[in-house]
C-alpha cells in the first residue's frame, strides 16, 4: 500500500456513531492529517503565490476566530477592519478617499471591483444593472496574462466570458497601449458597452507590470473604468527599484491586493479599493434586511457592542457572514512595520534577480524572461537534448518527487519553463541557490544517463 493509500484508508470510513473525544481527535490530526498536508508551507515551495501564514498571521487568525466570529458590532475588530484598509492604502500609495473592503481573496476582490465597474457604466446610460440586470452587450479589455478570475468575474456578473477582449502584449508580457487604443477605436462602431480596462500590477504568470500610467490615461480619455489587479504584485511598489513601474495607480478606479500573499496572512484575505463608493454600495447593498439594521437609533448613546452593526461592510461586497480580516492585517503590519514589509519584498525581488543572473551565466541554463518582481522564468538547456520542453518537464517532476525545492512551471512563448515565485516570509536567500543547483544537478544526471 502506498503512503497516500495508507492515510486515505486510515481517515476514511462510515460516519462514526460514537464519540472518541477531543484528545483522540487531536491525536489523529497530529498523526494522520497534519503530516499529510500540502507542500506549500515549506520555505522551499515557490509554486504558488500563497504561502504558510507567519506566526503573527496564525495568532491573529486564531484570535479573530475565537473572539470575533463576525466582523459586525461596535468592536475593536470592526474598527480594525477599517483602520487596516486605511493602512494598506497609505502603505501602497493608493488614491486618497478610496473605499476598501476585505474579501476571501483575489477572485472575490476582482469580482467586487468589476461589479462596481459594471454598475457605474450602466448608470451612465440610466440603467441600474444591480436591480434590472445587464441589458446590453459588454466589453472588458484585458490581456491573456490577466488572471483567469477576470473572465470568471465577467461571467458571474452577467456580461459573459466572451465579453473579455484580449489585448496584445509585448515581449515582456505587458499590455501594448497602442493595441488597446486600436481595439477601443475599432469597437466604437459596435453597440457593445465598454465596461472596464484591466491592467496587471504584477501578473501571476510572470510578474509583469503593465504600463499603468499610459493605460490609465487611455481609460480616462475613453471614459472607461480602470481596474488594476495587484493581488500579487501591488506590494512591489515598496521596492524603490520597482516603484516607478507603479506610476499610474493614482488613475485607478478600483484596485486589488491580497494580504495572504506577500504580507504573510493565512489564506482568505483579499482587499478591493474602489473610488466610486456609490457604485460599490449600489452593487452589493443588503440594506433592506431588517435584522441587519442598527438596533439603536442614531441619537441614542451606544453602550454595548451589540447596539449597532458598526460599519456595514456587508453592503460593499458579496459576503454577509464574513470572518474578521482587518485585525489580522493590522497585526501583521504592527509586528514588522512598513520597513519590515519593504525588506521582505526587496529580498524576494533580488532572489528572482539572483536566479536570473545565474541562468544567464551557466552554460546549461537559459533565462526565458527578465524578472520584474519575485518571479523568475528559466529552464535547463543542453546541446544533446532533442526536446527541451520534455526535458524540463522531467526535471520538474524530479523536483516535485524530492520535495525540497518546489517551483511551478509555465509557458513563455513556446518554451516550457521552471517558474519559482519567491514570496514566503520564511523563504530566504539560500532557497534561490538551492533551487538552481538542484535543477542543474537533475538535468546533468538525466543527460548523463541518456548519453
């Protein structure tokens, strides 16, 4: 029996008729569940743009689960929901006055931003899309480097996946402004309503950052909502070497960022910031539910946390019941400050640069794309290899099997490449070198055995 078959067998079975008690359940979790979790918490795992929570992220998450199972009420948790959103906006240089809302992650964060965009554009022609639905064909402009949740959001919002128009990218996987302008001009003859232009501030595939300033100016010229997906890459603005790439954020109508990526929170914390508060509220409001209304008149003195729901975040997003998230972000920022966040981001960006430099120098490595942030795309090469894509797939399978250095893969053009994303708080300099060395070692052994 394989190891996987063993723990599946141990954990399976019919619903238990009798209790075994908390102590035995904890013992089973320690023996059969926790050791058989994913590789993601390992510092050498650079596959996903999520990672294990830091110690403070774990502690703050537990505190919220126990002390504030809902974000409502006149409580410290409801207060920190707003304060931490303000801190994020200040830290990343977002336009002043934007309304923030936490959600479960980048998927929902993009949905919220594009939901506000849909509401805003239809209001311009006298239609309340949230009340009456989408009544015209729509267009949303993005690149193929945009996260797939953009397409899903457009579908869920009733505009249809086919409403997404893919704009060409340059060799660095960045949107081409001239191609965008050309497409917008061509679409003027159509009856379709342009809803939003979506730009990447650090794509999940390669870390590319679109020319935000130019795209934002085009959006203003055509009076189209400008949405920036910064779920992964927005914190990169703290790196002084990358800061200029973020010029244009001030033009955003909505922008997203995930705290469970670079900031070190447990998975489940994304944030959306929206310039037009009314469009956000009109899209998602649940204010007609009597039981959600404040139980105390405004003129009465509030003496108890249950006298009011506090700030009604449930009117700004898709979730009614939602865990406390702001206190976690507050704790993470309080622990290490902006300077600590900056040091982490700069380290990871330099680690990607370090891998890139080694890939350019080593005779059996090739850099597929210059890194923008903390993602580096490279591959093993050998003059005797008939199929470099197949060879690198084989190398990657060996990396997965060894379970120490665990990158993901992607395609850059027609090249199958190894793609580490350095992100975790516990991922340090040697992990970059360890990965490169193991790739070279595995590749050399494969080629030696084949010769």
